[in-house]
C-alpha cells in the first residue's frame, strides 16, 4: 500500500495530480435518471471491484442506488445531494467512481473501501431539474430551485433527544443511510454539500490544523476566493479562516438558550445531522467542502467598513422581517387553496419562521464580537448574500402556486392561485433585478468546482487514514 511517507507520498501526489488533470470539462449537471444509468453501467463494466446495491427507497418510491468500490483497510462513505439543490458532488462522484474503478493504483494508494451514494435526496433532485442544464443565472437558478423544509431534509432528520428537543420522525432516505452507517462504521465521511453564492469554506467534525494549509492550496490552484463572511449560523465555531467546526443540533439549541429564546423545540423543527450521528456512535471524521455556483469578490474582502458587525446583522434581520411580511401577504390571498403537504409551501413557511430572529438580534446587540467594525466580506454577506437566499424562497413561493394549479381545483381556487402567483412573480422579479445590479458575480465552471471538492476531500482522507 502506498502511504504518504517519502517517495511513497510523492507517488500518491502524482496519482492525485493525474486524477485532477483528467476531470472532464462538464458543461451541465446530470439528472437523476442520467446518474442512475451511469451507476448501473459502471457496475456492469467493472464487476471485479465495483458492486451496486439499493440503499433504500425514497418517500416517493424511487430507488436510492449505492456503489461499493475497492477493498481497503478502512471504510469511507461519500454521498452527494444531502440537499437536492447541491449537485456539484454528483459530478465529482461521476469522475471519482470511474477513476476508482479503472485505476487499481488509486484504490491501493487510498486504501479505503468506498461506499458511494451519488444522489441521496433523489426526490428533491428531480424537483431541481429545471436549472440543472442551465442557463446558470441568478434568475434561472432561483426560479427552478427547490430545497425542502428543515424537518424534511434527509441530512437533518437523524434522531435526537437533547434537553427539550426530541426528534424521531425519520425519513425513509435518512433511515437507509443511517442503516448503512451502522453497518460500515466509516472512518471517514465526505458529505458533498455546496452553497449557492459566496466563496469556498469547509466544515470538519474535529480540529485538524495540519489539514488547513492543504485546503487553501487547493482553492488557490483554481483562483476561487475563500468565504470570509459570516458562518451559516452564529452558533458555529470558527477554527481558522473559512474553516468551521461541524457539530450537531445541540449547539444550535444551546445558542438559542444562551440568548433567551423560549420554546426552543418549536424553533428547531429538525433532528440532528449525519456527521453528528456518525461521530457520536462511531468516532467518524466527517468533512465538507462548501462551494458556490456564483461568487462576488467582496465575499473575500477583509478590509474594514464603517459599520459594526452587529449593525450589519440587524440590517439583515430588519430586511428579512419585512420580506417575511410580503410573503405572508401573498399567502393571505391563496394559502387556503394550497395543500398543507405542498413541498414548496412547506419550504417557504419554514423560511419565514420568525421565532429565532429575536435571539439573533440580542446576540448582535450584546455579544462583544459584534461590536467591532465589520469587514467588507461580513457586511456583504449579511446585507446582500442573505437576499440572494431569499430570492430562492421567492422562487419556491411561485412554484407552490404552480404545483396547485397543476392539480384539480375550483374556479375560485384558480382565481386566488393565479393572483398569488402573480404577486410572487413580482416579488421575485423585483429582487432578481436588484441583485443583478448590485452583484458583480461570476459563474464558476463545474470542472473547477469538482477539482476543489476532489482535491480537498482526498487530502483530508489521507490525513485521517494515517492518524
């Protein structure tokens, strides 16, 4: 086995370099049907080292296909589409699975038995097919976007009992991966998430300082900036620039408790995540590389503004509160005709839940860290990138109406749904135009994104294997 010591390490680096060099210049993302066909073909063509199995069924009855490749000394789990709007990992796995199957030297050098799921949230990926083939614009992405409500996300519905939080409403997809984790007890897991707008950042389930320079090198090779804005949640610890500590839902609970929130089990509607479950039960190290489709250089600008970080957070909260009111105005017209199980409505209702905003406001007003001046990256992230993510909710608000209009309905329902849809379209168009004017964004090539995700993942896997 080739491990990372001396000449053996040089050989390993040569193998990785060749692997990265051979990434195809993909121009589009693959659909679920295309991914499944590719998976079946790989298993047919390489029966000596590749086996395919059905991980389970989705809530809508689709098969979740998985691959087992190689026979290394430790188990690794790689999964794509933990959120269905995150297909970068599916394309990385397209390349990586073929390379593993075709290259025994790569399998030997990595020394893992790989369990690979290209599309975990298969149902949700189908709902994103409207943008997978492009064009890759803010409008088209947001207009065809889908991401389920928190309590319907496959990677955030693992069981948990913590203080007053009790979640056991496990989705079929979640149960299927949980069963696999229990069976293989992975040493290393690569959860292939990605963001929408910003720069590159990482999550680790424990602090590994020797890894971080290698990660930054991988990003520098592709000329993409780091994400130096705010963490996704103020409860998340920052270990190094653009490196965050991934922990379970417990840290969110404790954050809300710290800033005086009541009925926290109502604020947190989901369970915990796969990385927390794996670490607690099997000591698994889970790694994430978050990358955007779109980026603006301001997300990496460390220069200081004349606005405090707290003021930037409060500006975001005030804008979000007003936006929530506008969404509720639309729903006041049409909600009685939208089914409670409408997946787009459930996602929108989750997005406009106000219960955690007051805790965030208290944090911004009281926490010493938020009294310093914000960097350009932090201000841009709070005030403008947050509006990009709200654009996605506006797109789903339109789709909630379209979903009902495709079903049998009365004349009164049609009138209300068409009116609500028009109001939602006006909200979406207004914000899309504003963001096109405010942003100086570029679209990152799929090949660059795969390169970053694969190089970072392999470097992390090497270090964890050899500890």
